C-alpha cells in the first residue's frame, strides 16, 4: 500500500485532498488498494480548532493525524535570527507567512521519514506559497515524491465544493473567499482579492490584531525594550521568553494601531499581488533592534547590515532558507549581536511608534579615522 504524508491545514482544500489522494494514488480499485494518507498539522501559532481539524482528518480517512507544536522553536530558531538580520520585505513587511514555511517543510519531512512514506502532499499548490514549499521540501530531502493536488485535480471552485459535499466535507470559508489569510506567532498576512482595486483603501474588517490608529487610546504607552547581545529579554523591566514577549507586545501595540503594512508583492512568475500584513510585535522589536544598531555600531557596518537584511528577506521569500547563503548571513549576524546590549524606549500613540529614549550597556564601536 502506498503511504503519503499530507501537510494538513484543516481547510477545504487539504480536507478534500485526503479522499482524493486515497482514490487516485492507490494501486487498484479494491478498498484495500487505496493509498494510505497520514495528515500532519504544524502549529506555528494562531491555529484555532486543532482538535476539531484533527477529528475531521481522521473522519475523512486519514490513518493518523499528527499535531506538532513548534511555536517556541519557531520563535527561537526562525523569528529571532530574522529579527536580528533585519530581514523585512521592502523594509516594511516582516514576512510572517513566508518565514513559517521552512519550519513547516522540515517538520513534514521529519514525519514522512518517521512514517516511511513514499510521497509528500500539500495544499496551496498554486502561486507563491506552493512554489517555495516545493523548493523547501526538496532542500530538506530529495527522496520524496511531491504531490500538489490543487495543481492536478483541475477542479473549479464549484466542482471542488461539489466534490467536498459528496464526501461529507463542510469547511468554512468555502472556495471563492476573496482573501487568502495566513497567520502564525509572528503576525498575519492577507493576500487581497486580485479583483480589488489597488487604489481602494483596505477594508477595516480585515484586521484582527490591530485597532485603527484613530481609535487608539488617548494617552501614549511607553515600552522599554531591553536587549542582551541582540536578544530581546525584558519589557518594562519584566523578563520574558521571546514567545511570551511577542504575545504581550502584540496586545499592547495592536491596541495603539501599531503594526500594519500594505505592500505589493512579486511572485516568482512575475505576477504581483497586494498583501496586507499586521504584525504589532514584529514592528516594535524591529524598531528597537534597529535603533540599538544605530546607537552602538558604525555607519559603514549599519549599511552592510541593511544590505544583508534585504538579501536575507529575499532568501526567505524565494524558499531558500536551507542554503549556504543564509547560513553565512547568520554567522555574520551573530558576530554583530555580541555588541548589541542596551535598552530602547518606544512611545506608542495613535498608530505611531517612535523612539523616546536610548541607553547603551555596551561600548560604542567607532570606525578608525
């Protein structure tokens, strides 16, 4: 019997993929000849209904459904080096969706190896996410057959919905939802409906983590972000692990309307789409980290860091996380962090995040004259 591992999101597309894979990748027509499908859910944060989704996968015929909680690992091994590298797309978007994909790919491969699977399947087979996930899985392990059902089944949204209904699948939202939303610990990214006029303002009801700037509190909030060798360790004197800090800063900054970006993103095929991102904690931590660099590092090194950060962001977006280039950039970034200890005070008010104070606990690096 052929055994496949499916990266399962709990949504309509990957739910429909379970019976579809079993039917189309079996070795014959008998029930025992259907392919065995093992679902894997990788929790990088903001995945409500995991228990229900797991039950749905099993009800649809998955042999097993693994749920892997990687939130702390994501914060420690992916968010932190990206923050330290200053890897923001166009110096604005913290790339929450793209940043999670390398870890998701690696965990899917780990489960596929453990289960002795012959192939890996995943949803989102069209567009930017599917293309980079191909690259990431191949970078982690070239031995698995890759299957993207959405590229193969050639079903229109209406046909997919009919197929789902015939298999007892009822998942909200149905196909045809105007926006594609991805969310994790680091923030939310929303690829807007291509039919929306790029001249139009973003509808307010699309946001969940941030309040409109004009609706924020009438008094500013002050945050003292303390760093030890480039690692954020305390907020207003309270020591926190990074995951806990992100959650705390998100609540405070989001209430003050901090963390929204609106950018045009280019896909590998040259097409473009409008992406809205809300990542309050990312904006706070990146602002503080950059300001500490300005305080402690020489101008020529800061310029080099900025160029390296853009390259780092490009690697994330193109699915080249598992590359020697990224490892080399990490080594460079780590060497710089040793000089970054201090505290940055930020003032949050009505959508504005500005630096209100700086205190160094490390010697300023001066460029020799």
